């Protein structure tokens, strides 16, 4: 099991990284696949489908991180990575999941809250859209 990580611009040659220590990612997340289609029914009742390209694959990623830490990803690190490095959905980055699989993704949700998880931990839930 690898530590989940975000690397910008790529895992092989990153200029900025976030590493979530073992157990940092929560396990309730399920991948979703959405067709890139317009689906309707004609006035006569026949299906009318317009395929607009590949399906959209979304990986929810819920993790926890320190409020403040010198050795682990903390609030300032996550905020800088999201706001300044990848600028939310603007730039893609590479996400290495707990199995070591590397995917090119972008953050696909807008506003998100970062509630307290425990005394010194915060939690966030991002939607990572696979490119």
C-alpha cells in the first residue's frame, strides 16, 4: 500500500507535491462514471441520444490532514496546492492512489468545506475528474 499523493505537473517530474500519510485517505468513496450524452425522448416516444464523447470518470477523494505540521501535509500545504499550484480545475496534476496507480486528474468540484475531523485534523472531499 502506497501513500496517496498529488504531484504537479507529473509524478515523474513534480515541482509541487502533497503526500497523505498511510491512513490519511478515508475509504467511503466510490468511483462514478457519467456518460457524455444528451438523452431525450422524441414527441413520438422514440429515444433520441446524442453522444458527445468519452464518459466522465470521477474519483471522490476524501482525506484528512493536519491543521498544522512540519512533517506532514497540513492546511497551508493543501490550500497552496489547490489555490495556487493547480488552481482548482484549471490545471491537471497526477494523483497516485493507495494502490500505486497514477492518474492524470483535475479537481472537479468548486466550493468545498474542510471540517475538523478530530482535535488536530481537518478533512476534505474532492472530486477528481480523470483526464
